[in-house]
């Protein structure tokens, strides 16, 4: 596995500072796979100038790649998080394009490719992940033509009219085409990629067989998931249930709990969601006596201006809603801006009557799947943005357009008042889907196609579930 982020990160500089578990969907998905499959994880420790030697963490062989302070600034904060991240998320904030960032991106991708080449045994499978490392497939192929190379993009892949903004668009397409198999979260993303390759005359054919440089490259949808059984088991543990009970008691046992759990990112729609909750109270569709909104947000990419701004903005909105609606002992929005351990998050999922997942754009959103996996009683209501990749599979959720404040507010009210039998029916369908299409099925289907074993004729090599339309995953329009 080659990914910028390792399952744990250092909090300090250089080789000082303590290790902490990393937040984010990529780590959540990849960790259980590497625990059950022998292999190494090549990535950055999160601290500049850190020259930590390879080590073993929880059965996973970790091979750190060092980044200098300037590279952290240009490659990570710059090109990765101020160019690709916003560009691939519908340009929610304006992406920036700087040649110095690009130079650094190139250099760091070379370093990751060299480390992956050193880590791989002859004939190994190398699986490269996400937007930080889009040049690695091509660079690795040049060094190690003997390995099979897979790439998976965890975030959306934009349509042509947005991707074309990128001054280095052809370099990125060529970089990705170095892989044998390129996985996306949705069939639409795979189609966007194939269309761009054809448009730039870098490949011919359809997404499931792109002819490039005398090879066949396959672009296909593999919707990512979670380790369902792990969450389901952990959610049944007495200590999890006891803590969930305690949370309910602390907020007021008679109050229904609405919950959100996100990285503090402008793609997540946290501001609009809190505003909608404020409207819910303003329109008297609910009151602080009968409900409370808990927002847990992990600080993320804090050196980047847009994230600093977001943090201040959310602080302001929470203050405004609380200032207007809270009463003694009845705080409207309880906001926890911190990184929690998984053991700390689980009881919140178990305690919450309604889960609000309302990103403006999201590759998949694993939080939605984690909530469902923790609802072992089969109750609870999920409100889910149409613009999360998860919306394609999780049809029984109440789906919302997060930019439509009126309807989003009303959907929160519907979730709070949903008939319990209807809620159970929906949750049972959601749990079936997530259980069947868990992260192990995801990685198996990817590996099967990468090894050339499965034909993967549709958009995914896994059989599609009864809850999901074939149209959602197949690449029919190609
Ligand atoms: P993204 O990949 O954009 O971060 P996902 O919803 O796919 O979004 O994944 C987020 C992951 O990070 C989930 O596994 C979630 O449990 C975890 N996470 C979210 N918020 C926190 C937090 N405050 N503390 C620790 N982990 C968090
Ligand atoms: C998303 C990205 C991951 C990234 C994670 C956390 O899930 O797809 O690649 O690791 O966010 O962001 P960070 O910048 O802290 O790695």
C-alpha cells in the first residue's frame, strides 16, 4: 500500500512527538485490509523532517517517507490540499495553481515511487492511493515493470470542464495511466476519466479497456466501505452501551439526539447543517427541550487558510444558534472540536437517534456507513446528502440537497418524527447493504480485477446488492 497518510501520525516535528491514530476515510478503510493481508504501508508520518526508520505497528509493516518542511508546505498543504482537493470537490473553494507546488509534487511522487519500488518483491501487487500520489503509477512502472499496479482515488474525480483548469492535466492523466487498474468511488468518475483520456488522445476505448501505450488500463467503480463486523461487534460491547447510556443521560434522557461526525472540512457542509438545525428550532419543528444536536469535528489541515477560516466560521455559527435558542441546562448545539479515538466515537453512534451526514461533495463518506453498522438494534435514522458517493448505495436514507436549506430543515424534522416501524425497515435495508458490501469485499474485488482474475464486466466485480440499482455502478454510458 502506498498512501500519503499512515495509520498513525506524529504530533511534533522531526522524530519527536508522540504517535496518534490518524482520522480520515482512507486510514479507516485500509487499516483492516493490511491487518488481514501481509504487506507494507509506505507513507508520511505527518511531521516535517521526520526520518523514522521502518517499524511494525499492530502487525503492519510501516515504511515512512520523509518530507521536508518546504515539501509539507508545497506538496501537502499546497498542491494536494489547495489545488487537487478543492478542484476535485466541485471547486467549492477556488483551487490555486502554482508552479513551485507542482515541482514539489513531482519530487515527492518520485520519492514515494522509489520507496514503493524498494518495498515490493518481484511480481508483487502495489496499490497506490489518492490524489497526493497521482504520478506514482507511471513513475513506479518505469522503475518496476514487473509489478501489477493498482490506483484508487478516494475522492471524486471531476468532470472535464473542471479538470481542464489544471495546467498539468495531461501529466496527471499519464501518471494515472501508469496503473493496470484505476479504481474510483463511482461509475461517473470512471467515465469522466476515460472521457478525458480520449479527449487528450492519451488512450482509446471505453473505461473498462483503455488502450494506452501498448497496454490495457481499466478504470472502474469500486465503492469503498468499512469493516462492518468490527463496528457491529464493538457496538454491542457492554462498555460501549454503558457509555452511550451515559451520554443520553448527560444531554437529558428525554431529548432525542441528532449527531454529526466529520473532519473539520469545508466539503462537509457543517455550517449549513448547523444553520438548518437553527431553522428547525426557529420554525418550532423541534425545541431544545426535546432534542439536541451533537457535532463532533476533528481538526484537519489546520495550516491551510481555508480550514482556519472554516474553524472560525463554525465557532461563530454554533455561538449564534446557542445564543439564540439554548436555555439553562438545555444547550442546543454541543460542539466537540477534537480528534477522538474510535472507542470514544462509537458510543455516540449508539446514542444518536438521527445521524446527519450532509456534505456538499464527498467521495464516499464512511461515517454514514459506520453509523449504520453500529445500529445493532435496527433503529436510528440516517439523513444523507445526495452529493456523497454513499448516496448511490444507501437508498433507504432520507436524502437531501445540502444547499436547499428549507427542505434540509424539513428532512431533519421528518427524521425526528419518523414512524419507528418505517425507521426499522429502512435501517434494516441499509445494514444489509453495508454488511454485504464491506471493506473486505471492496479490497477483494479490487485485487481480483488487478490480478486479472475477474472480468468485472459491470462497474464493479462484486455482485450488486438488492438495494442498489445496477445502473448506479455500471459504466453503461461508455
Ligand atoms: P473523510 O475521508 O473525508 O475524512 P469519511 O467520512 O469517509 O470522510 O471518513 C472519516 C473517518 O474519520 C471516519 O472513519 C470517522 O470515524 C473518522 N473521524 C471523523 N471525525 C473524527 C473525530 N472527531 N475524531 C476521530 N476520528 C474521526
Ligand atoms: C480524505 C482523503 C485522505 C486523507 C484524509 C485525511 O479521506 O481522501 O487521503 O488521508 O482525508 O486528511 P489528511 O490531510 O489529514 O491526510
